[in-house]
């Protein structure tokens, strides 16, 4: 069902509907759809406050005081001291069991200890019956077990905050400053589709960005545009925060 259909059903029946996990772009679009509808609200939840992938809990405000337990946590434990695994490795192992991507939220890599996976509550049953079973990540044997959300170990964001003076607020100019690479290279990356603004595709080098916009570059993290001031020479002094 579409987001609008879910919202209408929740409003008519005074019930609560929960979406699958949505990436930031889809979540933003879905929240905008619900925001235009009367008598219904949507609250994003991904298991912790800064989660990127979230489920939307949709319903009338009166019935959203106690949202359902729609996100669960799972531990993938192993000794990764001699064969380090990253986010892609853990995600690949989970999806290799046959579980669909929209049933999986964020994956919090825990260094040598493994990872914590946010997913739908029914994933516990699925993983216990999955064939092939989830028994290893890379070359490392792992054990999968449910864990309370209170046990989540969310790593603090690694940020680099700085100020840059630019001649324009074009995407290629601001992104090249934020990711510290040449403007020509950034322009090529934007054209190739590797760069998104507020998680949306289809950007062009000449796209104008503003305070509050988030610029993401595939494989390189994201940059948030902060306050912008115009200098006496007509240039733009921009506060940038890069999330590594």
C-alpha cells in the first residue's frame, strides 16, 4: 500500500500503520505526504534518535501516544580482530539469508566484536529458520541473538566543522569545499549521480543549496550546510559540518 493509502486507512479506523524501513529520501517524501493530510500524523523511529533508516508509525495523534514495538535489535557477535568487517560485509551477510532490504534498518559496527543490527521484530524468527543460515561474516563465525534496544552502542558522530568562503552557493562549489576536492572533480561526481542533496537524486552542478541542506557523496559521508553570511565583497561565508 502507498503511504497515502496507509494514512487514510489509519485515520478511518483509528488504527496504527507501520511502514517498512525507509531510507532518508523516502522517509522525507513520506512525511511530506502525511503532513498534507488532515487528522493523521507520522512519527519516524529507527531504534535510536539519530537513526538514518526509519519506519514511520502512522495514525491519529490520539493513538500514537504508545506506538507499537516496531524495531528490534540483534547482535552479530564474533572475533573480527584478524579479519575486520565493515557495514557492507554485515549487510551482505544479512541479506544473503534472503531477508528483504526494507526489513533491515541501520547496522552499527562494533569494531572487533561484530555489529548490532536494527530490523523488524519478526527477523528473529526468520533468522532462526533461514537457509542458508547466518553463521559467518567474511571468514569469521558469528552468533546471532536478539538484544534490547537499551543495549545499543551508538558510536558518536565523527564530524569536521569549518568555515569556507565561496563565490556562489552552487552545489559543485559548496560540495567541493565540504569534501575538500577540486570543483571540476566534484562537478563530474554530481553529473554521474554520486551526489545527492537531502538524499534526493537528480542534482546538477548548478543546483543552489542553502542552510539546512545535507549533501551526501557516495562512499564519502555527508556535509551539512550551516549558517550563510554575505561578505563585504559579495561572497558567501558558509559554515560546513562534514560527517565522516
